C-alpha cells in the first residue's frame, strides 16, 4: 500500500520543489550568512505537501475525465496509473489530495502568522491554483505559466520566510527555477497530445500544435541559460553559477530527440528523460553555486 501511495504522489518528481526551496535557502544564506533550520525544515515539508496535492488532484481529475485511460503511460507521462489499474480508489486519491493541500496550507498559515501578508498572498495563490490546476488552468493552456509562477513563488517565499524581505535576486533566480519546471511540463505533455485534446484539455502544446511546439522547445533551454549568465552581470547569480551549464549535454540530447520527430509515447521517453535530467542538474547546481 505504501508503494502505491508513493507512486500516486510521484515521489521522484517532488525533487523539483526540493530544488526550488534549496535555491531560496541558498539566496538567504548568500545575502545574510545564515538560515533558520526549523523554518527551512517546515518550508520543505509544506512545499512537498502542496506539490503532492497537485499531483494527486491531477490524477483524480484526469481519471474522472477519462484522460488517463486514453494515454500510453510512461515513466514521465500519462499519469501514475493507480486509478485506471484500480490500485487506489478515486475517493481515496481525492481525499489524500485535499489532505496534503490542508497540511501544506497549515504550514503556510504558520508562516503567515509570523511573517504577515506577503506569505498570505503567496499561500493564497498556491492553494487556489493547486485546486483548480487540473480543471481550469490546464484547460486554458496556462499549465506551463502556472508551474513557472509556482517555482518562482517557492523560491521567493522560502527567501521571505527566512529573512522577512523581498530581494530582486530571489525573484530572478525564482524565474529561472520556474522556467526549468515549465520546460519539463512542456515536454511531458507531448505524448498525451491526442488524449488531452480528445477530452477537451487545452495544453500549450495543443494550442501551438506539435510541430511548432517542438520547434519552440529549445527556446525554453536557451532562456534559462541566458538568465543565468545575465544574472552574473546583474548581481543576481554568481560566476560560479556558470557551473550550471554542466547540464548542457542533456539539454542538447533533449532538443535533438525532439528534432527526430517522435510519434509514439515511448519514442518521446529519451526527450523527456533528458529534459528532466537537464532541469534537475541546472537547478541543483545553481543552488549550490549561490553558497560560495
């Protein structure tokens, strides 16, 4: 049963939120030379709960709409399969999604009491957006934008919880981290193109069309690297942040895989795998670079 729930939560994808929090903490340490370990631990826990909530609720709504039943599942796309395979019940998954949303909201409420209205605004956006992500946000082609904003707010919120301040570096690095997460979502939506479109979902790939979307994919990667380099001159990243370019081979691999015009879900796996690895390495190395 535990393995089933870990599968439903997509435990390995929680790393994106861990990386976002780590970047916020790294900026706080860079600027002030210290971090509060209790606040850091609570932030990791709260953000992980909110991340788990959006994935569980997404599985629930995709099952209700019949999307997951129409997809070919891979390690990166097509849902977790726990509902189509009757491993868990829709009621249980929905309840768990709400439970994690409440737990994450409770941690956020604690920080609202300590830090005030700024955290309340970030938390309010997160709770509302998470609940309506799979029904309204994705249907409007705003999934990537939501994920990008979510990543940026995690970095900014983490920094603010630690310092009580808003700093341009936190906003700037948050934009990079959000862009990395949006890149992964963008690529992972390609294999679900037909299933999503047939059930009325309007992802960015559907709005653009597969061909144009595939051509636009390198723009995500170039933009992230360009922001990292520009941040050095603006004082928002460090010269050590150039180490983030260590992910370049995976970025090139992902772009090359997309240029090969994959057709089936399994043919998209190399591109999705490389994109995830590129995103994780870039985000992790960026966080570490800010500590020096």
